[in-house]
C-alpha cells in the first residue's frame, strides 16, 4: 500500500518546507530548554505564534484557528516534513493537539474565544485531567465528582499522571456528574483554571531523573468551577473523551515511525534486531498509509488504529531495548548523549540509552495500554468473544 503523489499534497508540502526554511528559530533564539509539557520558554511561545499566524499550527483547522483546512494526506505530508527536520511541533502538545482541538470540536463560540484561542496563541498552557489512581486506561472508571451548586460545579477527587499540570494555566478535567448512571454515562468535562481555590498540584519526578519533573498528582478539594466552563453537554462527556483520544490517536503512528527512524540512525548494527527494526518501520508506515487510504474512501475500521498503536509502541520499545543491550555497560551511563542534541526537539530523544529505553514504557500506556488495545483488536477486528 502506497499513497500516490497528489499534486495538491506536494504543493502543500513544498509551501510548508519553504515556510520552515524561512521561519524556523535559530540556535541563538532557542536559548532556554523546556522542563515540562506545559512549560513554554519565551522562544517557543513566539514560534507557536508564527506557526499560528501562517496557518501551520493545526493544519486541518480553518484559518482563524491556525490552520488551512488541510486534508489527511496533507497532514501526513506536514508531519513527515517536521519529522525529517526533527522539529518538535507543539511545546504544549496536550494543550494544542488535544485540549484546544477538543474545545474547537465541542465548545461554544464563547468557549473557543475564551479558552482555545489563548492556547493556540501560546498565551496560556493546559494539561489533560483524565487518569486517576483507580482509572487509568479505563477512563469510564473515574470517580472524581462534580456536583452542581447553583451556577458552579463543586469538584472533589484526584487525578494522577497529569503531565505539565504544575506549569499549566488550565486543566481539561473529566468528572462524574451522575454517579447512578451506567459506567460510560454520567461523565462531564470541565475547564478548571489551576489557580482555582481547592486545586492542589504536586509534581513528581520520573524514573529517569530527579530533575525530570513532568507528572503531577492533582487534588480537587471542593473546588468551585463556573458552570459555563462545561465543555459539551452535562453527562455526555464520554463523547468528548472519545473525541480527545481521537485527536491523539488518529496519526499517532507517525510519532512511532519517527522514533524508529531515530533508532535506525543512532544505533546502526549488523545484528538481526537491526534488520527487524527496519522491517518494523516499513511495516508501520505501510499499515499507516493503508489506514489513511481507508479513512479517505470510507472503508477504514476505526479499531485498526489499535493495531497501529500497539505495533508501533511495542516495536519502538523492543528496538530501544536491543540498542541499549548492544551498547553494553556504556548504556547505563546517565546522563549521556547518544545522538547530537537538537535544540528544536526534546532532549529525551538524544539522551542516554537507559533513558531512551525507559521512556518507551509510557508509550505502551498513554493513549490506552497495550492490554486495552489487544482487547479492542480481539473483539472488533478478530470477532472473538468478550
């Protein structure tokens, strides 16, 4: 399966390449490193504004929201161009790619102007409040409560693994508003400003370093949130959740292809695992193209996205493990550099082999664990009984 060379797609790609040649920040401009997924140094805010103003921030959105009504093949060309140049697009990836996009899909015009536009303009940053101690991949199991009291919701509960929450201005928070409803019903979605009284954020480091602080526990202790901050309809947040995850998963496979390309470049080997890496990379691309073609002609099975997510995330993990093993004891030197540092991307992509391997595990969890996706494949593609 291979996509043809559509003249409109190639014109789109050439225009984006010309834009990047002209506007990409220089090493001198990129004078500060981001420390979390919601921490945006001044130069990254300026860069995001340039992307927004030229219609290259969210290409599939209309021009007033930083796009140019791009098609899916054009979006693929956009992502491929960024990947070839190793440019990290969104320095607040959840805020732009998930939360702003979800508000644009489900919010009112007032909410789009109040919340989405400032996120797109890099005036505010946001984090995603989904996972809880007892509800990770099983979002429908969430227990954080929101009770309507007059013109405010009173929110009580806890979120965890909330990336960048300590730097975020907003948290898109999934709450249970009808505890008596069936599991997938009775869920609502609120925009919660992080300076709301009763909201406590506790950042904690990852396994790779005490200095790598992105994750947070977030506690809601009777936090009063205006009812006007409700995104979508009350008790119908499951549709917003699927929309948010849809934004995340649609082209998620391209990120795994990029990581496999990085590994192929940074860890050349004559051993069998390296040949497997190359085959996995080609297989992932071909399956991704096939899924994209099916989406365009209306024949795609949405569950096939689970195949891409499962295969891609685990292929990256296996390849990173082999690269670490081949480096031997030197792979445990940490911190270290295993590729030239790229100021336009995350340091995590060029750090020690230990860290690069360790960071593959979140990829098999975020966006649905491998176990969840295996269940989806079994039930919705193979037709196996529950």
